[in-house]
DNA sequence: ATCGCCTCCTGCGCGC
DNA sequence: TGCGCGCAGGAGGCGA
């Protein structure tokens, strides 16, 4: 489920139900996540009002007066709103029960996600402080990619998936935006012209925008019983299409591992 | 600073 | 039908 568009979709989905609401109690059934759930979490937030919800990269921030909850969904996590008496399923690790008789539930089978209390300004936390600009910030531009790539030896795909370069571009959307801009994922980042980086920046924004508008991408969706799927999977050009014909040239989509991640591309359309 | 590799964990789909 | 294998939307941490 979770890449940037899925996280954004989650944020928009939960915000109306939790913003300005007060925490009645907190149920933690499993503390063993990416990092252990903060021991003092419950005592920090019970009786406190949620001032707002924000996203930074693929992190979700639930803002309180003197700190924030920093949530990451990892590979398999989701956050959903339920009635306060909702029954508990496997991998339902944390509930924030609100005084409006709803609860916000964190569910994550693989437990690569996190659910942390951050005291003070969450943007100064170690997870967020070194992140690159958001893809829609002006600071993210062809010139910046071009300049930063000069000193790098790695592939362009690894560059755009490097959160310190640009925040929140995950594997699906890296593959898709490289296809749209006609750039091979394996191409050395420092051998790409400024003009091609212009196309790439445009493609990244376009793909992310379309995916957000489609409600994200649902692929192997182990949760369709409770959650609505996203529809961007119907618009994927290369991701998970190994062996199938390219929609542009009918050539065969190939798969190659780059940076330990499956990478899909059309050898004819991308170079 | 950067690179590639490893790791955490569960679930699913495939071939035999 | 059951089992083993490979793969999965992330990203921190390691040694080199």
C-alpha cells in the first residue's frame, strides 16, 4: 500500500475524523515495530487535543501541543477510522480512541512501520531533519538534481529514491516516472542532461498527482474487506509488468534489480 | 559523503 | 493439498 500518494490519501481520509478531537485512551497491543513504540506515548497524549495532521515524505504527523506522533506505514501498514467498539483483527497493533467514539487504528502485518512520540518540533526529529524537499516544492527542480548527481556514481533510479535528495518517491512511482520521461532506470545519474532532468521532474510530479487523484495504488491488497482500494494500479505502465508489451511500442517490459529493488522498464522507450 | 548489501517481518502466488 | 521458494509498496544501519 504505502507510497507517497497512499500516505497522502490516508492523511486526507483520517483528517476530518481526528483533527480537533481529544484522545480518550490508547491501546497498544504490539510494541515491536521498526522501533519500539514510545513507552511514554499514552501518558503524553491522553486528554490532549489533536491540533492537526501533516505529511512529510511518507511520514504522517499527528500534532499535539507539546509534540507529535510520527507514523510510518512501512511496506504493509495502514491507518483507518473505526467506531470505538470495532472488533480486533490480527496485526491491529495500536488504537487511539477518541472522545467522539471513533478510533484511529494502526495495522501493520510486517511491522516495518513505526509509531513514535516526538517531543517538541517533529520536523527536527532524526527521521525528518535530513530529508530532501517534497516533490512539489520549488526547491525540487532539474538544476538541483543535475548538480547533486555530478558527485554521485549511482543510477538515476537510486538518486530519485534517495530521500535526502527528494522526499517520498518510492519504487512504483520511480519506475513509472522514469518510463514517462524515457530514461533508463539503470542510467548513471551523472550522465543525464539538464533537459532530461526537466522531463523527469515533470514526470515525477505528474505521476504522483495522478496517483493521488486516483486514491493511490492498490496491488496485492491484503485488506480489501475493510478498506477501499486505490485505482492507480490500472494506470501503471511498467511496474509489475515484466514480460508484457509496452503500451507505447509493444516491446517487452523487462525487470532488473537496481539497489535491491525490482525495476521495470521498456528497453526500447527508455535509454 | 557515498555505495552496496543486509536486515527487520508476514503473507501471497507460483511450481512441483 | 501441501510445501518450499521467491517476492513484496521502506529505509535505517553497517563496513568498506
